[in-house]
């Protein structure tokens, strides 16, 4: 590959306003979501005093420090003795409103009460032995001890990462759409196809530059989510079972993913997200090579990106399997949870789409007739 041609294509992509301002917009939305929803929604009650936002995170991290490590019946008893069972509910608000990270976790996992809604709940009055609880059964199935730590950061990170990947997907479609189709609009295809580098060189450099731009969007988005979460929540508790941290599945012995360390879950999600964004980039390049305008490319790619929703709705299980191998679904944490045991199936579908789309886009542009 001619590096001069590659650098020229990179310059064309990275110095466009849509790339620079689009990336800033993605990061700005992530920051706003993090401050207003993730941190803004935090609340904790410690010995009758309510903390919210950053203060809630700080206090939950502080009180958890003393009890970090292997969870035992004695440690659970000490937590309830110090902080009590949560009991306050409010109409149209989920969960007990006077809990903190420690007594909320212990009550949910070991308490003899329950909470279904603000008008259907029972306040816990005693703890069941860890060995007889679902938490203990999950630990035995996983072959590990139950670890207690402030692992809230992992859940926030994965939530923020999912939003970032959705926004990044939209930006990739917008940025990559003109890669091939723009040459028809600007009447540059004749010059490119007649140049010394010609068909193969131009197509290869364009695709390489597009994948590089997509990788930069992925890296910037993932780094932003990681940095924001790490600065406020920290990343302790990486060895805790993912079902203890992530919702809505919780600990489920039928879902092997929920028994894995949450740090491993985050690493795997990052890898799957990268595959998803590279696949979307390849799809966009393929459509761009077949279209004459960047606008048509963007519209068609977004339609193809959203089409798997119909597969999921119309064809049930088989449709869901096919849909889970597409960029829209691969960035969803729930898909990883449900398909972990056979992850090679959706990953294999994505790799096939990636390879076929890349080859089709390159081959179509290579054989394009001069305008």
C-alpha cells in the first residue's frame, strides 16, 4: 500500500468537521449522561443521613473498605447490625430508599424479605445462611468464594460503554459514508482510477483509512468511559461475579456469564464492541462503493444497521441468533450475557459480514467504470 495515498485519505477523514465535532459531541453526550444519570442518580443512606451524587459514591466506597474481602455469615451480620435492614419505600420509586451499598447488597442476597414494587414488598427481619442462599449456590457453581467489594464502577462502565458504542456507531456511519461515494459526487473517480495507484491502490488506501478512523472513534469512546468511571467510582471488585454487579439477569446458574469475574466481562465486552464497530465500518464501505452520493449511503447503512430489529421481532429464536451477530446487537451487554456459552456463533456471523462487506466494497470500487 502506498503510504502517501493512505495518509491523504486519513487527512480527508480526520480533518473534516463532521469527524472532529462529531467526536466531541459523542464525548460531550457521554459526559452529560455520566454526570446527570450515572452519578446524578446515586443515593445512599448511612445511619439516617442521606447522601446523593458524588457524595453518595464517596461514602459507599468509604464504608465498604472495612468489609472488603471474602463474604461470611459473620460479616453479613455485622453489616446489618451497623446499618440495619432497609425499610423505607416511596411511591413510583424502585427499591428501598434508605439503603446503602452494603446493607442493600446483603439484604437483597441474604434477607428473608423481598421488593417487587413500592406497594408489593416485605421488609427483611433476618438473614439466611450464606451456604443456603442463591448467592452461595452460585459461588459453588463458579468454584469460587463470594467476594464483597465496591464493584459499582464496573456496572457504570459497561452502561456508559454501551451508550458510547451506539453513539460511536452513528458517527462511524456519518464519517465513512463519503469514502467511496464522494468521489462520484466530486468527479474524482476518473482521476483516481487512471492514476498510477489506480483501482487497487485507491480502494485499499480508502478502506485502510476508514478502518483506522473507526478504530480511533472506538478508542476515544472506550477511553472516555473508562476514565470517567475510574475517576469517580474506581474499579475495585473486578473479581466479583458479574451477576452480583450487572442487571437485570443477576446471578443465574443457567447463564455462565453471570458467574464469571466482572473484570473479565468488561474485557470481553470491549473486544466484542471493537468487532461490532469494525463490522459496521465494513458495511458502510460496502454500501458507499455501490452508491453515488454520501447521503444515500448514510440512509441505506442506517437502515441496514437497524434491520436486525425486524429479524428479532419476526423470526424469534433463529432471527435473534442472526441479529446478535450484527453491529446493532453486538454492542448490547445483554447479548453477551445470553450468548456467552456459544459466543462463537454471533462472533462468527459478525466476522463473515466484516469479511464479505470489506471484499465487496473493495472489489466494487476496483472494478468501477470511470465517470
